[in-house]
C-alpha cells in the first residue's frame, strides 16, 4: 500500500494521501493523489489504483503502480526481517493478496513481490526466492532486473509468504 512520503523509481515523493485513512501514522494514497518527480520536473497524479480496494470511492495505490509521468510507486512498508538460528538472513513477507487490477476476471488475483536491499531500498536482481501460497502451491525463482518475483495468478484470496534465500 502506498502512503504519503513513499518514493518512486524516478526519485520522487508521494505528496498526498487521505488525511483520515492512515497506516503506521502516514496517509494512504490512491488514484489521483499528487507525486513530485525530480526526473520529469513536475508534480503528477498517481495514474493507477486497485479498483477492488477503494476509500471514498477512490482506488488505492500499491507497489509498482504508475504515476502519470511513468514512475513506479515504491512502498516503504512491506516485510519484516527474520534471523534464523544459524544466523542467515531471510526476508519474509505475508500479505492478503489484493484483487488483480489488470485482470479481466473479478475473482483473479496476482501474487507478486519486489525484493529490495534492506538499507538502500534499491531493487535487487538475481536474488533466489520461494513463494508459498496457502493453497499449497510453491514457486521458486530469481528476482528480475526490477527486483520482481514471477507473477502467480490465483483464483481466490490466499495467504502468500515470500522467503528470500541467503546468497552464497
């Protein structure tokens, strides 16, 4: 979920959100809220939102959605860090998967994560991961150049767990 103060792939900042709808003390942003873009030298609206998740009839914005200038939105809250007894690090995220804003079937949902460096928040390419769904499905792979995992299409709301494996 995108909130006021979150950043974009162009180095911009989300300027607005719903004053009465906050997550962790920051206003949640949606379709039409303004984003400052230093790369494109202007202020642009959020151009995408999830129509299945709205507030005051405005679609909410999520990680990876676009602004009118083409920048991708970057959520500042996403996952937690877990240290195993052996000391290896793995990022683990669990979420309710939102409805697929791109699908043409109302029941379809997309499971996709972005893997970022825990300090710089830059997307990480080539990181091995496993996605486990509450349906029992398991998908493994490596993050792409944008830090994204593969997209999984599911037919109902599921729990999804992302496990990022320690790189040798």
